[in-house]
C-alpha cells in the first residue's frame, strides 16, 4: 500500500498530483465525489495493462515460470555461485534436471557464508548486481538474526510490484472505491535502518521499503517516516496513535496482532466506541505475516462496518508471493512473474536427504508442500520454512498451512497451524470468545499419564465456559485432523487438551523481555518441544 503513488504517477504525473493536492475537507459532497471519480479513472487507466499481465500468467503458468527460471540462470551465470554449481551445464539446455542435480536445497545457514562475504564488501557472489540492502529478520522469537539480501531487482520487480498489484486487484474489485482520497496507515517494523558501511544498510523489510520509496510516494502514507521507523515499539505505537487519530485514514496495512495494539490505543485516545467513529472512510485492511483467523472477530468488533474489506497477502523478507484476489474466498493467487522461481516439496518427503521437488505444473491440490524459492536477489533453492496447500490450478491458488518447524508431532498426530487456527476460530464462535495470542506444545507421557497438548491462550474476550471451549476445540481438531482423532481415541495416546488462560499482556511482556516487540516478530504458535511454553508458564506462575 505504501507505494500506491508510484503506480499512479508513472502513468499520470500531472493529473494525479493536481487531484491529490485538493483538500477535500470543507468542500461539497459533489466536489468530493468528482475528485473520487477523476482519481479512479486515472487508476483504472494505470492498472489495466497490469491486470492483462496477471490474466496471462493465470492462463500460462508454466510458460511464465520457465521464463523466470531462464532469466535467473542467465543473469547470474558469471557469479561465484554459478561457477561453483556448474551453471554452464545448466545453461546448455536451461535444464531443470541439471539445476536440481547441481544446486542443492538450502536453508539460511547454508547461504550465510556467502551473505557474510557480501556484507563485508565482496561482489558478484550470489547475484550479478551489487547488493546494498539487507532485510533483517529474526523469523520467530529466535535470538539469531537473518540478513536477507535485497537487490534492486527484488525491490522493483517483486516487493514494489506486489504493492502495486494489491492496488490493481482491489481497484478491479471495487472500481468506485474511495481508498485514494485518504491516507494509508502502515504498521511496519520497529527497527531503524542501520549502516554496515557507507554503501550497505539493513533493517526490517518494511523499513527497507520505506527508505527506498521516492519522495512523492510518501504523500499518501502515514505516519511520517520519522515515526514509522522509530526503533522503540511502545514509543512508536503512542506517536502513531497521536499522529493518525485525526487523519482521514481509508486503509491500513500490517500484521494483525500488532495492528490491534495500535487500533485499541487509538480508541482509548479518541474516546470513541469503535473505529468507524474515528475514520468514517476506512474501508480496507491489508494483512499478512500471521493467520488472520484468530483475530477476525476482534477486528469486526472494533470496525463494525459492512463496507470494511479484508485482503490477505503472503510476503516475507525473501519476497512477495501471493495476493487474495477474491474476497469471497480466503485462498491467494500465487504471483508467478515477480522474478521468483517456485519449487515444492511434499511434506511426506520433507526432511529426507534429497527430497523430490515439484514445479508448478506438477503439484496437486489438497496436499501440504514446503516452499522452495530461487529469487532475483540470489537466494538459490532456498527453503523459506513455510508450508502451503494448493486449492486450485489455473489459476494456481494457495493457502498457508503453517511452518516446516511449527507443528506438533510428538505422538504421530501431525498437528499443523491450519488445523489449530480453524479449530480455535470455531471454538471462539461457539463460546462467544476472541483470542489475542496463543501457543501450544506437547505434554509428554510419564509413568502416571498418557501424553497430551498444553495450550496457553490470551483471550481478548473470555469464553462463556472454558471447559466447553476446550471440548469444542478438541472435537474440532478431530474433525480437521484424522491423525489427531486417532491418537485421541479413548485417550489411549492423547488426553483432552489442557488450557491455561494467560493474564492480559503475557505475550507482549514476554516478547518485550526478549527485545522482540513489533514488526515481524511473532509468537510461536505450535512447537514440538516445551522450550517456549515452559518459559511462559513460569511467567504465569
């Protein structure tokens, strides 16, 4: 959302600046309406060609992905990585089989030696053009930071294009939208840009993007850069709230959990009952980073409006991957022309030494896959750690099902985040509850009892009956996961889940103690060990 003007001004520099320079406050409804019509016509003109390109890759996914593959191999053919992995052999026929044979699947740890050398000033290692920016990511609550290279091509053709396409897709769905007559409230990361040397920088991806926006692209976003990039999260929330409470905000972009913190503070400052009284033209929340399912009811409570829309995106420090292009369906369109070549590992093969990987035309719907990407920033066959399931082919649409490391499988139950969040949402609906945060882990067998799952849940609205909530959660998990159901049979392997109600602010304070407030920092939802849950239980006690 923050780069919407980049798309518009590219096509209509003079007209759009004139249109946006009119202050609508105090003007008649007709003038306001005329301004909206002018801007929307300009947007329609600016986005029509891009919508045609999206339709093309929907109909020709294999051709588009093959073109991306060839382009990546050819562009990087003179790098050190290409020399070490026999790209000459791959280039003879642009052979995918040769690519699989010569380039192993890698985690961040495997690429880290190259990245450290780039950060020290070496060139042409993973990618042909110079790397000046790195997106710093801690993943979950780990203390170890990752520095993901962000090339100029990745910024322009992936991250920025993703922002443009959000606007193109949304405007196509709502051609009479008033989105562009107000401000975009961007809830970004909490790190400042940090200088490595005079030519290299790192920060949260949102900070990297904001720093690289042209000056005119700042006109429609809020708050100003100085506040958006404040490193101290609690200070930033307060200043963002004070700055934006009296602005005309029409759309919000951010991670649901941290956005809720901001919205609740804005309500406290304003003294209003809900956000429609603060921002009467609010119509869109663009979200990603974590599942929206546990937060949906709380957003509806804060924004009780039938004109409010929620659009999910799938992006990360490594790239921008998918956009929800139909608000009646929760799955997302996989964007195939962003300079990212996709491969997929069936989860039944995950963890094997040389697992089979499938191209886009080889996947099946209804199966769980780990995502492998090769990108225009030099990430070669990189395992990003997410799992997805295809819901359709032509067009290829996905839903995020979890993380390769975020699951519980201590007893063969294979519980993934998608199972957990669907079950939690159902239990909340049936018991009139809503959830702020949660985590779960196995409770191991001992001489006195069978195993089970232990949950810590922080409710923003408590269930009417916690025992009923637990029962519904358990039954819903059985419906969503046959392995869980089998292990729960007669309590032979798994007992009924044990739920601890967390005091308000538990997860916030826990993250704060680790220096992990805000931005892309997330609570680990499911863990196959007790490291995090035992820490939290100590805080509760």
